[in-house]
C-alpha cells in the first residue's frame, strides 16, 4: 500500500492510555493505541520488581515513567499508516515536549521516509496534540549518595557493549548488565561475563502489527536507541542506578544520504545530537539525577574494534549481524548466526581483521569475507566509492577506508579478491590513508558528556 492512500484512510493515530501492575513479582505495563478500527496493545514486562521498588519511585513517578514508555512505543505502531495526526489522550504534554517528540519522529524516522518514498517536509505532515488529562506528571528527584553510585549497562550482542562492560569492570565500577528480550547470544555473553544479576525486560510486539506488515502496510526503521534510552532510564530509576552507560560511538554522527534536502541518518538516535537532546529532556521531564551517557562516544568504531581484540573469550559468542535476528514480520525464524553477506558483517570483519589472527576471524564468521568477490559492491558502498553508506550501524566512510587499508597492510600475497580490488581501484585514490589510519586509531572526540571518572577510565585504556 502507498503512504498517501493509508494517510487518507487513517488520518488519526491515538495513544489512548496505559496500565501498570505487579504480577508474579514482575512489573507488567501495557499501552493502548488506536488507528481507525485497528487496536494495538503492546506490553513490557520488567522482571523481579517488588512493591518496595514501586514505593520508592512513587505513584506520580511511576505514571511519569510508564506514560513516557508509551510515547516511546508510538513510532513502531504509527509507522504502519503514517497518520497525519497523533492525539495523546493518555496524558499531558507541554508545547516544548510536543516539539521534542515531533523532532524525534522527523529525524528518527528518516530512513523510513526514504525507503517508503514519503515527503515529510510539509508543515502539516505530522501534528501531535495532547488532550487535557487529570494525570499530573512530575519530574522525579531522588536522593542518591556518592557511595550509592551504580552504573547500568545495556547489553545487545555486539562488541561495543562488551568493551564498555569490560573496561568499567576493570576499573572496579559498580556495574550491572541490562538486557531487553534476551537472545541466545545475550545469554551467552552474560555467562562469559560471569554475571548472575543482569536486569531483564521483555517487550512484546502486538501481533496485529506483524499481520499488517504481511498485508503490505508501511514498515521500516524506527529510532530504537531512543526507545532504549527511555527504557533504560525507567529501569535505572526503578532499581536505583545513577549512571546509564550505553555504547554509542562517534561514528554514529555521520549520516547516510541526502533526501529532500535533509540528511538521513540510520543511527540518528545513537548520535551525539540525540544524546544531548535526550539528556536535557530526561532531566527536565523524567529524572533529574540520572546520567544517560555513551561511554564510547569519544571513540571511532575502529578504536573500539582494537579494544575488543583484547577480550578473546567473547569471540565465539558476540553477534552484531542484524540479518541474524530478522523474522520477516513473523514469517520465518531468526538464524542467530552471522550471515556473511550484509554491510554490517563486512564492516565488522574488516574492522577487527587488523587486530586478531585471520584464522580466528574466519572461525567466527564461518568464512573469509575478503575471499567473497560478491561483496565488492558492499565494500565500495562502505568506503564511499559507490552510492551511499548502507543503512546499517557501520563506521564512517573514512573508517571503512582505514579498516580495509590496515587489512591490506596485514595480508601477504596472494591477496583475496576484496583486498586485491581495494588495492587496485580504491587505495591509490587515497594517498593520505597511511596518515589517516594513525589519526583515526588515536583520535579522541572531546564533544561528549562522560562524567570525569568515566572519561579517565576510558582514556587510560587507549594509552
């Protein structure tokens, strides 16, 4: 179905309400959305929550947090119809808050607009209204002593969160992993970490959304890291943590392509721009004294890959291939393995290749990706030689050039097809690569929000 047709048929998307309760020692939240005659009711379950946790946050605090989780859920369901108007009946929003959420929709859904050929530039493309509500949402202020400072670390499946965890653990910080919808990979990582106290949240997608996807309603990328920011803040508040150390790096600041005069960034909600905006929003409307920071913000992906190479115990279990988790709207089972054919696989392979033994890397991926000539086009896209940077969580074009250059320097003849092509057709165009490789591996971005003690911890690891 086309966007114009759906927008006419479904002019209004409504966030009707939310509920939360303790059930079997878990906190169960549900949200009510409606678009036309379609009803959605997604759920979130936070495991092992006691009445004491709820009492510490307070009734108004819980309403603030749960209401915002519903707001964070909206893009995933709104995208099915791209309705011109969103009405928030579940609670009140100020004009400034409405502007903040409108900005997140426009910037965070850029890839979705691009792939669905949607023109989002008109003034009335999307309006957000909040009806008057009896609910009063108060910013939470907690009393936290310095001795109680604890850090929550969201764990996905890739190398970045592993690096964050290991560095903070080595620095003897008080840390706890946090997992959303645990996969076999995440469980294996937690086991390797030797952690038995990970905090767990289960998020359930309403099956109706998957059904609509199969019927041809609109689908596409949503700002998941923004959702994770609100969820991790919720969890940190509930369980009394001071810091949330996510693992977004400086590479995420680079966009992918220009569309209708705007830069489209697949990683917008991982960028420094979003982090700044979220920190300001959170302190004003959620919790004043929780620090949401990206521990790896000063670093490029390539620097993180070098740090990751020091932790071989994770080589057999880490997994950051997005194809490995796809279910095609519920039609297939996820593979749980590196696909070896997507931009993410190739970028991670090239980024780690210079720092670990080739036979070890081949064992991780199941093959030598540099030997697969069918990936030459992907290499050209990653390095800026063709089209635009793929819509994946990959490094900048300059980083990709550096990764392939360093891989070339490491490899003895005969060269595999990708490195041979890189040497013959790409490297000679970039005479600055030797100097650039040194610069990227030693670079430090000063534009970040790390607390001083965390900044010193990270800086020591790069020396």
